[in-house]
């Protein structure tokens, strides 16, 4: 308390000086405010004079012959000048008002300073309170400044949001129009859908119990399988018999030419015709082939006990098949010698896989299917099947025709080979490869 008293002892004298200074400042402010009032009056008078001079200037320019376009340009320039004058006048008027308020405030400050000087003893007591209040005011001012900044930013956002809201309102209006159109289309579509559903409901069949049962049977077993057998082999061995009988005839003919010369050298040395020479070389093996066919029929019919539906026709067909196979192997041996015998063995293997004797030829690869229609054993197997099992015999005639073509062709090849064999060349003098 002693320290506070010593510090505030000079406060009354200081407040008196402050009051004197405040009164002097108030007097100076009154003079400045008077000057501001005079400047404001002069500015107002200048503004009025400029307006009057503008009207006179425009009248003078128009009297001097300026066009309306030129007068418009002058007016636009004068509008700019008027704008600057108005801005300056507004500034002067505002400054004059501020100076007047400042003068009044200075007077009030002077009065307050005098009152302060009179209340100096009491003022010292409230210094501490005033200090703490000033601190709170300072903090509040800072908070207020921050809030004003935020308010400014929020105002900008509010303006931007208002623009966006206006744009959104336009889009909403357009969308509402589209929605109305879509609702009309939806209503029409719903009406059409309802009509279609009603029509479909009326078109749904209402079958009886018998009809339902028939439909269930149809759905459960949609495809009926009809089995139509042209003939039956009776056993697995009977099913393979045509293939092995044809194969036996081919092997029998092949073995014959391992021991028999295809062309007689004595006949080639004579002057008889080549056809007779070839025919003579074929007849003896063909006769043996017929014997083989007869033995084959006996073994199959009696030994293996396979029922033959047409035994006589089967025997004749086997004889003709054997004669054809003998002719083919005779032609190969006559024309190519030992190489021809090897070709006969290869030809047998090709026919074995393409004749369709063990499984349907339709399941063969495409190249072998083409071979099936060419080789003679295919027709021999098919003909024997029909003769053994009792199927339709009409295709047997076709098989005989194909075998006849092979027989005639083979005899022609043998004839050509016999004619060539009459001519001795250095190549024929070489030792022949024998199997």
C-alpha cells in the first residue's frame, strides 16, 4: 500500500496537466473541424458548378456541330470525371463529418480529463481495476477481430453458396420437367404392362389332369428310341467272322506266291500271247484259293458252328473273293517281284484297319474312311455279313461289281507285266531279292 501511495502521489498534478492539454487539443480540433466544414462547403459548391458547366459545355459543343455519337463519347468522359468528383466530394464530406465528431470527442475528452483531475484521488483506487479491465478488453478485441475475419470468410462462402444454390435451383427445375416427362412415360408403360399381364394371364393354359400327366411323361422322356435290326450275328464270334474269313483268304493268297512263280519262265520264252501267260500264272493259284474258300466254309459252318443264312451264295462269294485277292497279289508279284509281295503285305495291313470289320467304319478318322470306300476287303466283309446273317442281299451285287473291277484290273496289270518280262534288260540280269 505504501508503494501504491508513493506511485499515485503525483497523480492529481498530472491529471491537472492532462486536463489542460485536453482542453488545448479540443480547441485545436474545433479549429480543424471549422476548416473541414469550409472544405465540405467548397466541395459541394464545386460539384454544383461542374454540373452547371457540363450542361453549358454540351450545349456549346452541340451548337458547334458535334454529332450525337461524338457528344455521347464526351458525355461518357464527363461521366468519368463526375464519378471522380463525386468520389472526392464524398471523401471530403466524410472527412468533415469525422473532424466534427473528432472535435466533439475532443471536447468530451477535455471535460472528462477535467473530471478525471477532479476525481484523481478516487481514480488511483480504480487503476488496478481499469488495468485488469483493459486486459480483458484487449483479449476481447483480439477475439472480436478473429470472429470478424471468420465472418468475412463465411460471407464469401455464403455468396458462393448462394450462386451454387441458384444454379442448383435451375438444374432442379429442369430435372423436375424431365421427371414429369419420365413419370408420364412410366405411367404409360405401367398401363401397357398391366394390359400385357392381363392378356398373358388369360392366355395361360389350364390343362386337365390327363393333359398334365401326358405333358409330364413327355418332359420326362422327350426322345423315344426305336431299335430296328437289319440282321443279327448271334454271337461275338459270328460278328467277327466276315473280317477274319476275308483276312484268311488274303493271307492264303499271299502265302501261295511265296512258293509259286507268278509268271512261268517257260511260257515267257514261247511266242504265246501275254494275256494267256498272265492268265496261266493266275489260274493255278486261283484254283487253290477256291479250295481254301471251301475249307473255310466247312470250318466256319461245321467246326465253329456259326449259322450261315445263305451257305451256297456265301461259298460262291468266298470263291470269287479268293480269286480276286489272288489276282491282286499275282499282279503285284508279276509287276514288282519281291517288292510286290511286300506291297501285298502292306496292303493287307491297310485293309485290316480300314475295312470296318471290328467296329463301324463311320467311327474311323476321315482319311481311313476314304480308304474304306476304295479297298476290296471292305466290300468282301460287307458282302459276307449279309450272306452270313441274312440281311438285304441287294448291296452284295455292288460288292461283286467292285471285286470284278479289281479282278479285271489285276489281270490287265499281270498282262502288262508278262509283256515287259519278255524283254531282257541289264537290270533283270541282277539277282532278284527273294523273300
